C-alpha cells in the first residue's frame, strides 16, 4: 500500500472534547507513519478543503498535539456548511476530490454530527464515481447525543456532567435562600430536538424529591396548566422549585416555548428563550420570585469539568478511525458500544454510514417519568456512567492551560480558487 | 471567663465558600471548648435568631463539619432581612437579646456583606444599651468584593475564577466557529454596583488582543456609539468579539442597560437583562450573529471550580473571628490584608465595624483601561492572586459530594413567638 496523506476536519457545533478526537487521529496516524503521511486539518472544517486551506499538523510539537486532549472547542476551526446535493450541483464534490488529489490525500476523517455523517458518506460514494480512491470515515461528535447506532456521542458526557454539576450547585443556592428570596430557579440548556442534555440535570438528584424538581424535554408536549400546578405544589412542599428546561421544549402543536413568548400587561409580546418565558409565567401566574440562567456556550466548552469517560471515548473514536482506515474500511462511522456487563464497560464498534445519515435519536419514552417531568431509573442507568470521572486540565496562574496551535497552512497546489 | 455559647449566621447572597467560613468558626470554637460551649447556627440567617430557630451544630459529625469546607451555598440557610432602625422600632433587637440570653449566647458571628456589617455593629451597640454582654464579630463575605478596609472579600475569588475560566472556554468556542457562525458572544455576570466580577473576565486574556475584547463596568458610563464601534472594529480585526458585561452596566444618567431595553419593529419595549439588550443591538445595528449566556446563580455556587486561595481565606476569617472573640474583641470585622511582598502573601487584619458599615468599594479608575473597555496591569496584579489554585471537592459517580447537614433545632426556651 503506497503511503498517502490524511485529511481531518471538525464540523458543526464544537464540544469540550472534539480536540481529544483530533489528538487520537493525529497521534495514531503518527504511530503508522510508514502507511500514513501527513495529517492535514481543514481550516474551519470542510470549508478548509474547499478553499484549499489545509493546516499541516506536523508543524505542531508532540506536546502541543497531546495538549489537544485537554483543550475544548475546535482547534482547527469548525463550520456550519452543508454540502449541496451532488446531482443538483457537483462542483463542491469535484473541488474536494481535486484538492485531495493535489495533496495526495487518501483518507478523509470527518468529525461531526448527523449532517457530517451524510457528507462523509457522499464523499465515499463520489470518490468512486469520480474514480479517485479515498477512504471516508466518520468520527461521531455531538453534545446533542442524537446520533443513531452508537450508544452515546463523544461530547455529550461532558455537557451532561456540566449540567448535572451546575444543577446541583445552583439548587443548593436556591435552597439556602428560599425562605426570604428566590423560590423558582430555571436553567435553560441546549437540545433543540432531543432532551438528552436536559435529562442530565436529573443526575443532580441523589434521591426522589431532590432537585431538579422539573425537567422539560422537547419530546414531551408542554402543558402549561400541568406545569404551573407542579411548580406550585413543589414550592409549597419544599419551599422552592428547580427547573431544567431544554431550549427545544415545545407545545403540542410544535410551537417552541421560546418562540411562543408571553404577553405583558400592555398586550406587548415579550421575546426571549425558554427560561425567561417560563420565568415570566412564575411572576404573572404564581407570583414567585425567580432567577434563571442560560448556560449557552459555557456548557459545551466547559473542559474544566469534562467527564473523564467522555475524554477517553473521544480520543478512542479518533484512534479507531485511523485504524479502520488502515484496515481498508470506508463509508463507516466509528461507534461506541455498551457491553452487556453489570459494571459499565464499552468498546469500539462500526456502522455503515448509509444507515446513519440524517437519523435523529430522541429520548425513549421509558427514559422519561410518567408525568413527563423527570427521568426514570432506566435513564439514570444509561446516563450515569457517561459523566464518570474527572479529567482536569493543567492550570497556570489559576487559569486552564489550553493548547495554542500554530496552524501553519500548506502551500497551495491548485491555481483555481473556490468561492464558499 | 465563664463558658458561653456562640451564635453564627449567614446573611445575604450565598457564595461557593461561605460554608468554609462556617467550618472555620465551628472547628475553632470546638478547639476552645473550655471557653466556648455550643455553636448555634441561625436557621435562615438572622431570622433564625428572631424566630428562636437555632441549629445545634454539635449534632453534626466532625466529618460533616469538615465537609462544609468544600460545600457551596448556605448550609444553614441565609436570608435577605435588614433589621429595622433601633430608634424607629427596637422590637427586633430586643428579641435578639432575649433569645441570646435564653440560650446563654455570648458570641455573635455574622457572616455577610455591607448590610450585615451594619447589623453586627448595631447588635454590639445595643447589647451595651440593654445591659446584656455579647461580643459581635463580623465575618466578611460577598461575591461583589465591595467591602471597604479588606483587600478582598471571601467569595469573590471563586466567582472571579469561574468567570475567568468560563470566558476563556467560551471564547475558544466562538473563535472556532466565527468564520460561518456566531460573531459576537456576550457573558452577563453579577455586580449591580461594582465591576469587580466583570473585571475578572479580563484574566482570561494571556496577552493584549486576547478575548474578552470588551468588558462593561457599572463604573464607566455606557456609550452606545463607542461600544458599537469597538465591537465592529474587533470583529473586523479578529473575526469575532467576546464581551463580558456586568449586570450593573449603565448609561451616564444611571439607567441600567438592562432596564433601558430596546424597542422592536412594532414599537414594543423588549425587556431583558444586559446581555439580551446588547445582543439585540448586535442584530439591529451591526447585523452580527450572536450568542449570549447568563451565568446567574451558577457563578456564585460553582464550588467545583473554586479558587484555593479563596477557600483558604474563607476558612481563615471564620477561624480568626473566634480567636478575636476569645481575645475579648467586639464590634470588629475580620479583614484580609495584602502584604507588601513581591510574591502574593496575606494576613488577617481587623477593622472597627463603625467604619465599615454601608460603604461600598468600587473599582478604582486606574484598574480600568483608558477606553473604559478593559482592565489595566494594575487590576491584573490585584486580581490574579485571588484565583490561584484549585480546590476540587470529592466526587462520587461523577457528581461532587457536598455536605448534607441534619440541621437539628435546639429546643425553644421562650414562650413568646416572634413574627418575621
């Protein structure tokens, strides 16, 4: 087998551990340098390939590459760019193949969620059509945990740990002040379509009745009256109520709570996310003093409180992608399989990309309590292992020391420029 | 000196390390049990004394008391209750003295901010007037860092570390996506009157030009045009702009940005905090895609990322309060003094409460850069030591293990009830 170069790109929303996957790819490729030449990373994801902006990862020291394992977000840049349909417009795919050809790239590692699995699959198909051999392997990544055929997605365990820990800590705050101050606290978390991230808030509870008292999932139609009654009952019983709300929580007709907004005393529509909209209900319907937090990017970049299990798995899927390629595989996604053991254990698996593309995995109904406001023991059994272990980054002067890459671009070989 | 009991109460907004001060009080009192009897904690702060709801801390194991050192928020409950003016209505003070007398309480340790320093001072004065001897010592606590005569306030170092780390992490996220996605990220932090917490965001920058690019302080009048120009210049230069905004940021006339709001296309006023209001300007004035986060209670309860320096100081001020009492002192606040050494060092000091009460310490102008959007080297020199060191809580199943107190109430001795 002739030695060929590899291309690696990060896609979509970044996570606390996507760089650990990059580290797994680069270190494993390096360990097989008789078979794999350079690892080029796309500057800002797939756009880097289209623009022929390839980062030469061999310019980084081994120490810097190793530091990627504890560095959050996308060290090479990521992007939100969905390739056009090949039959509608083959130009993007033709450009990719031209760039790959020019730089003798034989391996395509694409690190992302559902959309990128689809792109990765198309690259594999089209390389055949265009007669340029390339092995395309998908490396899963998404905080949303909504990819099918993998027990869980790297990136999710760390955001889950952040949400569980933050819910626990904020709940203690509210509990200690509720007698004279805030009665209701709302934490808004990510998850536009699936409630996995919100469900992780449930791990803050040690026993029944512990906060969070209410979790709002996109999978369960929001019933305003039932919700308000539950809040009122909870405050009467405990003195306070903690709510974890998914940004995707919605009414039965599919209207997001965030978009529904509410109307003030003058009939003006109030805009806002889920948390401020719910907070407004607290005030207008129940008269409770409230506070709310919006974790936003903090939750998916919080490498300081990453799950050790997640870091380990993120590295492992990157490593496995290279090993799959060396074994001659293509058009597959690396997956994580949970072993059927009593104690949590996992192994690397694989799935044909044709099956993965554009399927979203929602929370199963039996992971959500009967009243729709909490998680079941089944959910807890699934979630708990994913947040196990702490993997602290090194600190200097009180601040985490994250990798700072040089990101040196490879000299262009194509005359043509490509507008993205 | 006859052996007498002590009363300890937590006051106002809680912090990640106020329980470390409680731990310092209880453990130090225990070490002097020949002089101090029981330590009673007020259930929900001073209200617990008024209601004669006293928690017997001797019912907790030594292990649980030690665990307070790594437990955030107020383990005995806190409250927002400002005592009435003695000359207007002496009933509350008379009640306090009656409860202290009934339970043979000779030491009053009050753990809070400016308001509680005032209350503590009054208790000292009134105990003399009413002829019941009690030594009142104030233990400083506030995330706002706005108490005078102390170099810094326990609770601040940890929120500062949280804000610095979160700003650093979220900035990496924005940087990696800005080519095709979010251009402006806004983090709203606490600090209604003083910009100390917002200033800590500046510690995320290693060198000039690093994010955060803009900090908004309550001390600097908000100039909308200057602000928008700076955002635009920053995005043009770096591709993105990170903003840390104090909730107290305000216009020259004292109108909070949060209250000023903005008006939508229909002329309706949009409500919200600083962050959503600034975000709205990004959209309407500059057309940039934005994201924003509101840390709210997460920032002050984040014991998982507490500053080791802060934890140590919080414990030390609790310990010193007991030692002050044993040395016969009263009507004083324990303070933290920065030594004039090259390497950061500190020691315990004291200040007469008469001087402390109701004075707020703002950011000095020379801590804020000339353009009003950043911190100076002087500020950095002041802030950096306060976030030094990590002091991780123990974890079980991926979740921090915080102290769970029994909070057993002492039997009431007074027939009269007191309505608060």
